C-alpha cells in the first residue's frame, strides 16, 4: 500500500571531490574554493573514506595564528591546537568520518546531519568505499517533484488501495506540494490513514484532508 521511499542513492551527487591523506593545506583550500564546497572526504586506497576535512578544521590555523594559549587551555583544546599546527589532510581531518549508506532513507540522512551538525555526508558502500556525497540541498530535491506526479502517486498508492469502491468519488488536488483530498468514501475509519499515507509520499509538503464518509458507511 505504501510507496517505495526515496533513498540517499536517488538524490546524492555522484561526482565526488576528495583528497588524499597527504594533501597539503593549501591544496585542500584550493580544492574547496574551486569546487565551491565546505568540506571534502579524505580517501585512501581505492576510495575508502578515512575522514573529512571541513572549513572548521582549516580555520583552526587562523584562530591560533597569533594567539598564545596557556598550558591549561592547550590541554583542554589539545585536538584543536594539534590541527592548527598541522599541514596535511591526514592530520587535519575529523576521523572517523560520519557516513551514510546509499540505501538509507532521506529522514535517516537528515537526522545524521542534524545530530552531528554537518552539512553533507559521504555516501559509502559496505566496504567503506565512497559512492557519492549527499548534502542538505540534495535532501530537498524531493520537494521539486511536479504536483501532477504527486497527485498521481497519492491516487495510485493511497486512494485506490484504501477505497477501491469509492475511489472515483475522491478528488485529489495538489498545489505547491500541498495535497487536498476531498469527496465521499465508504469507510470513515480509513480517512485518518489516508491522510497519514498521503503525507508520507516523498515531496508532499502538507495534506488537507476534507474527506467525508457516506451515510451508513463503515
């Protein structure tokens, strides 16, 4: 009855900009500037992700450039000060990298980003080999689906399954991703389920349920 949910593989960017552990500081900055990204995966071998270097990692060098720390602060921020004195990706990177599998759902990827306060995730297979990159912007791509596509999916996967006898009495309108369901159905108990399933369709922004039950229908 439910639709096949979009996965990370459906929206990720397959062209990946990455650096090797031996990449020098300036090379990393140049790569980020050239490709307009805020972080790059660090890979070794045949593409196994070992870490990620972000702008935050690189900015530590500027933060501590002319700032002398006391012993207590040095110990408290040992990882930061170590990175500030480093030149290569292998020393600058955050490791292990927070990654996501290609078959992960979009909500799973979004929760990972929120939990770790990051803007993008390397997508890796079971062996840890990079397959792509998924960003916050990629996760929003589902909301670009045409209204007609959303209406067709709601009708086929929700209305026709829940209300096979009264499906032709249900009107589905979609405007800007907002689905409006109206008309009469035979089973009032299924109306809340129809609203919930319509809301679960990838790309739906909101659902207005105006369905009513026919007299005596249960």
